[in-house]
C-alpha cells in the first residue's frame, strides 16, 4: 500500500450525501485519544431533563385603564404575581 491509501484507510470516509452528527465526530475523537476508559458512560435518566417555565407575556391586566397600563409598564409586579400564581396551582 502506498501513503495515500494508508492515510485514507485510517480516516473514516464520509460520502457527501451521508449525514454525520457532532456526536459521531466526538466519539471518533474520544476513541482515537483512548479516553473512553477514562470517562464515565453518561446516560440520560428519566425525570432529569430541563423543565422550562413559560413567563407571562401580558404586561397589564385585560381592560386596564391608561393609568394602570402606565403603572404596570413601569412596575413588573403584575407579571411577577401572574408568574407566581402558576406555582400555586
């Protein structure tokens, strides 16, 4: 075998139409460094996913007067109350 064949056979060839994820590249990288034995095997545990809370978008209550709209626009107390009410349910 000549050098060109040796170097191409040692690296993984990916055709332009095939899809590789970043995870595949990371595994290739870790395997080539021999780090698999040093790193723990990470697995997803049910119930440990990130749970995002939606924030209220209304800045003032429906039917508010112009004075109340101004007050609620300057003070986020209404939005905070609406947010905290979600946790009491």
